């Protein structure tokens, strides 16, 4: 099996967390591809030109982080991260929320690469709204998470990825689209999420980081 992605040890990669939880990291080879590089070979694996991408043990291509996560979780025989009981729908909603925050963060950042006078600010504000709304919803969820620290599922994985990415890239603060954005820090206004995120760093699969050189 092969994972094609852009490793960065400063934030949590969902697919690595799920592979770690399933105990199959040693069965996966890693290939670094940066989609925006001129010489990228990501197109060999994904016609959409995005990472992460994956090649299964049957040599079938998979792409889309959440689909790859579900595939990797199929090897987890001890404590699968995709619930099968009634908690499934809440976990999946949290998964999509975390992943949506991650995507919105990326889209604002990519738009900001243009000259400032060419920014599509209405587009950026729409993505900003997704981040703010998603954080608000997960802040409520985190009240329950903090009361049940031993529970861990795909919703937590996606949320950890989003929050670590917001620490690494803070386009709301960088772009300063709304008054006060220059002081934006997701943790300041979300104490439950802040506590949960700090505690979850002790989990081996979250603590694990793959360096860019590995």
C-alpha cells in the first residue's frame, strides 16, 4: 500500500492517525508529492490533482482523505474509528465539520496568494463563515468530549486535523477580512475545544508526526 501526500510534522494528518490506530503504518510506503509544484507527479495517482491519494493492497487508486481513512479503518479490528451503532451519525457530522474547516482554511489561504486588490472578498468571507460556524458547533460537541475522554472516533480525528491546521495556517488572521481578525485565535473563544485539543495530544496516534524527510 502507498500513501501519496505532503507531510508536515506541524499538523495532524488524518490518514496517519487512522493508520496508526489500525496498527498498519509499517505496511504503508510514503511518497511525497506537492500538488502545486510544476514537476508534481500527483496526476499519476489522482486525476483531480489533490493529496492525499492512496494505492490499496490490490493496486487500486483511492483519493479523498475521508475515503482513505475509511479504507484504513477497515483494518482496525480492535477499536474501529467509524462507529456502527447509533453514534455513527453524530461522529460523521463531526467528521464533515472538521474536514470542512480544514478545506475552508485552505481555500482562504489559496485565494490570498493573489494580489490583495484582486481578492474575491465575498468568496473569502463565505469560507470564513464556515470556519467560525464550524468551530461554534464543535465547541458545543467538545463539552461532551471532555466528559468522555476515552471515546475516540473519526469525528475526533477530523477535528484534530482542522485545529492543528488552524495553528499552522491562520488565514483569518493573515487576511484580516473583518475588524478584529488580526487577533483571531480559535482557542481564545473556544475553551472546551482548547481543553480537548490539549488533552488529545497525549494520544499516541495524535502525538505521532511524520517528518518531511521520512
